C-alpha cells in the first residue's frame, strides 16, 4: 500500500515539501485522502487546521486504501490546511492538504507503480438530451451538496461493500479513480446522457469518449452522475477495446478471446442522483461497462434474456442446468443450480455461474432481494476471476 498516493490531477509526481506531502482537494467534492497504513479503529472525524482555525469533518468511511470524509464546502477558503484523523486510537497526522477551487479533475486513488492504471472516472453530466432530442442543462450542476453525497454513495459501492474486486491486493495498486467537479467550467452544450422511454437514462458513449479527451483524460470506465427527474433507471455500454498496446489472450469453452490494454471507447454507465437509494448500482453497472463488446460481456441476470451478439461471460441457456457452467483458462467452473434464495422461475431457460456467497443474490442479478443488505452481494466465481484478470490485462 505504500505505493498509493494522492495527486494533483494526473501528474506522475506528488508535490513534496520537506517530509510532508500536499494533497489537493476540491471544496465541493468528498474529501478523499490516502490511508498509508494507519490503524484507524473506528474513525469519527477529519480535522483540518489553519493557524488557530479548526474545521471538523465527519468521516463517511475508511479502509486500508482511502479515507472518505464529507465535502468541505464553504467552510474553508482556498489555502493549505494541516490534516489529522481523530479516532478511538487517538489523533494521527495525515499531512498538508490544499483546498483548491480550480475545476481540475481530482484523482482519488492512484498508484505510482503503473504507467497506465485501470482508470475509472466519476463525472457530472453537463447536459441532458430529452426523448425528442432537445438539450437542457443538467440540474446536477445546481446542487453541489447532493452531487457530493451521491459521489460518496458511489465510492461506498465501489470500495467499501463486501465485494472486493477493486480493492483486493491484486487490483488496488492497479486502480485509479477520478472525480470531476459538477461546477467545472466545461462545454455545457454537450449531452452525455439521453433520456429513453419509459424511464431509462442511456450513456452517450461516443460523446462521453470525446468529452474525456477534451478534458485530457484517458479512461477505461466512466460513471456519469445525472439529475434527470423522470429517467432514473441506470444503463451501461460495454467497453470497446482498442487495437494498440499489449494483447492478453484467454480461453473460454475452447475458444480464444483477447483483452487489449488500449481502449477505443471507454465503458460508460449512468447513475441517477434522484434514485431513492444508489446502493450497489454503481458496481453493478461497472460490471457491464468494464466488460467488452466483442470479447466478453457481463450481462444482467435478473431476466431470461440473452441476445446473440457478443460472447457472454456470466449467462448461458439450457435445461436441465448442467453441473458445470464452463471452462475458463483450463479451470472448470460450476453452475448455480438454484439462483441463491431467489430461485429460477419455471419458464426460464438461462442459468448462471456458481456464486461466491450462496446466501445472497449475484451482484449482476436482482441485488435488491438480498436477505441483509444489497451491499453484501458479490460477483460469481467465474465473473470475479475473469474481471480481475481483465483489470490486470488493461494495466500497463
């Protein structure tokens, strides 16, 4: 974990001042700081000091990668503050953070070890496109507080739920998560989300790709947070890998497929900040978006649909359900014979890979039916293995 660092934009160097490192944060985004091995116990506050002035922020959650606190908001002017974490274990120093009003992207977690880590962007949608193709300013730009709390909910799903695909030892040092402030001075005429009847918000993948390039960002997956009031159902588009860079082959059921390290079109998904509860929607949609159009799609398991285009990682058709779902890189993976506690409807013809947690639904299934909490749902064994190796293949 000592390779993790907090950066100003995507610079390859941290800004050193003696023995202290300056971490840059934006006042209207959650305050996200790296955790360099602190034993936090039950942390309850982040204290920012400037002379005799102290600002106390509630800590939303923390793990061994990152500490996520509330947004500073108007409580702090642009300046340098000394940061400490206060917990049951006492007060532990973080270092110097700089509160910066500029609209530059903020990198939450990034590793010095890799030139091109697997990159995820949380982006505020500037403009909505209506079903009749009219454009209007997305209201998310008018509600900084709601945007910040929604970003915290997204980070909770990605990094703090039971599913550890993005924070396990193999993946965490290959990961970069960036957040773009909702109040950034950008081209507001560019719609990135399209409202589709009856209630779907669809990501405009080509427009999102061009928007990222305009910002100087090379991303693998983009989660677009939007404020459409009536079109709140999330949706996603698969990644389209590029033709350049390193190629990593894998075999599924006797056929050879490939991951490319380069990305032609980043996977994209929409998240509504008007949803009653964001819950595990971000990681569910990331499962779709991080998979690839032609070389492995992770698809929904809460219906019996399976189209013919593209190879599917996590769903097949047939009755009776076979004992083994498939063979991935020479290893056999079992089928899920009962679909956790939900059960397959009698008329269904599709089936899924074996679960990692037999008591809770698959994360790509109807996670709202979890016995305890949707945030306890996980990917199945095959999807987890395949996606972890895809993240590795996309990293240089």
